[in-house]
C-alpha cells in the first residue's frame, strides 16, 4: 500500500476492537516463575491468594496455558467510551528529525485518567463488583493508576481507598483531587494509618516513600477490612493481560495498512504498558512467525532491568506480599524523588523479567533531564504534552530515529505514548527553570537494596 494513503491517525472500527485478552505466557517456552509463599517458599495457591485478590483475577494470575481469555461484554462496553485509541504516524517529528525512519505511537491518553491504566482498572473493579465486594484498596505512584481506579470504582459504585506515594502526593495535588472528585480516599504513603506504614516511618524518618511502601499499606488495609480486596496497576500477570488491548489494537491497525514494525519501544516501571504493547508481537516471535526488536526504557534513578538482580524478592517494602521472581533492586530500595513517579518501583513484571533474561528484549536506562528534553521536543512538533513516564519511550524512539538518519536505514519504529503530562507541570517547571537534576544510584546504594533480597536455596544471584 502506498505510504501516501496512510493517515496521520489510524483508527479501528468499533467492531474491530479486541474481544479477548492475549496471555503471552501460553507461548513462552520458559514460563515466569510462580509467586512463592514467603513462609513456606512454595508456590502460592488459589486459596492462599483469596484473602488479598479477587477470585477471578487470581485465576487469571495463575493461568499460564490459556492463550486467549474472553473480555466480558460489560468491560468491552466500558472500553467503547475511549477505545479504540489511535495509532498516530509522527510525521511532524520525522520531519523535525530529518530521519528516514517511520515513527508511530499508540496514544493511550484519550480518557479522563489520562493514561492506559483504565484498561485494567475497569477490569479489576468489574471482577470485584461481580464478587459482591464493598470496595478495593490500591497504591499509586504518579497518580495515573489511582485516578483510573477511582473512575472505574465510581462507575461501578465501589469504595476506593488509595495510598499515594508521598512525594507524588505532594508534587501532584491535582491528581489527588481528581481521585477525590471520583469518590476515592487518598492517603500519602507511608502513613500512620497502618501498622506497616508506622514501621516504615520508624525505620526511615522523613522518607518520601516508594511504590513498595504504598503496596504494603494497601495490602494491609484490604486484608484487615471485611469485603475489601487489593488491586494493583502494574507488575502482576493479570494486569499485563488486561493491557494487551493496547498491543492487539496496535497490531490490528498496523496490519490494516500492511505495516511491519522493526522496533517496538515502551517505558518500563512495573511493566504494564510495555507488556501490554509488546505481548501480541512477542507472541509472534515466540511462535517463530516474526522477528522484532523490543526495547524497555527505564529511569537511570531506578534501573531494575539494567542494574538489578534476577531473583525472588518481596513485591513490597513491608514484606507482607508474596515473593516474585523478577529483576529487582531489593524491596527496601527507595529511589530518589525523581519526576517519573510511575517508574519508581523496585522490581519488574515476572513476565518481562523472564523475556529479558532469555534475551528476547533489550533494556536501556536514561536520565531524566534528557527525558524532558525529548518530551519538550515531542510536544512542540506533535502537539501532545506527554507524561514523564511516556517520555522515556519518546527519548529512545528519537535516539533510534537519529541512528537511522546516520545509517540511511528506513526502519519503522512504534512506541507507546501511555498518557498525558498535564498533571506533571511541577516537573516541567523544574526542567524549564533549569532546576532539574539527574540522580543515579551508586553501586553502594544498590548494594544496600540487594542486601535485603531474601537468601534461600535456589535464590542465588
């Protein structure tokens, strides 16, 4: 098909929207290692997970053999309010860079939450409502997940309790107020409202918090109140499953115009958007049908992939959650108060960790000043103010496009634009005022986190 016939924005018809989520684990030769009970070091069972998670979500979490899982009609109807999302050809960015590369981005910011997080929030809230629960608890970093979950809970009339990483709570008051507008209660974490929060504050007075801290508090809040369960916006298998609507739509849009990507790029914190974007394409690689280059982009201040250890570790700072086999900096690692709140998690999805360990995916860490330079360059030519998290992917997409300029190669680059940055103006102000600084942990900083990773037979690293 002639390039001239490819529009700026490729939209699918409503009838072309995915009716099933894709479970990439079904095609993985090396399955992600199971969650372990920290007391017994045995794989977590359905019954052991029931006090924490919704029943149907546990089934999805543990299922590594079913390739496609039906999306309930009620969830598909909700998706129609903001999906399908556009796949955009970045013509203006290509022209600005003077590159022969073709650049596309999947834009997930066309909803009030401003990000891709709503794709899983409505699914998890739906299953909680279906189970007859009163409400759910969760953590949030940048606030995108908390916003999305508060919207989903308001729609389904569920109570929503959010523990927001303290530094983000203070940096992003408007995110907090959107959550409250949708009926959620929002608590800065770590807090004095939970036993684990008080313990963390005693050990780290004045801490700005982390996603690991907030997870601990949210889990305690869920398990100590009847009729509540814990839900989360990234890392676990169930979340990556729901987010595959991103990749499935992207692939369908590309196929519609006979476009084959060479490089697929996503930012990586816990792994939800990256996993959702690449899963259908990764499935083709795993089945031996196609070959793509996948790049995960993380902040240099929290380099789980590029400097972490592949080991079983606690998913939370308070060590109340199961052990997950993942690339980790240690559950006690507290990253600097950088401005990519959604990428401040100490670990990475077990699915993505296994794929990275098997050499099926690359990873690169970038510094936040270079990320914001890329964000402003993108905003000025493409007209969208990107979230700091998404801007990590933009930075590397630009880098790859400039490499094409040097070599003359006409590669096709696809990246995930996970959300907008209109609640991140404090970060943009710091950058514009020249006050933003890069923070990269030393080897000694990282070793302190590694020292907290549990040691047991079979968990050598």
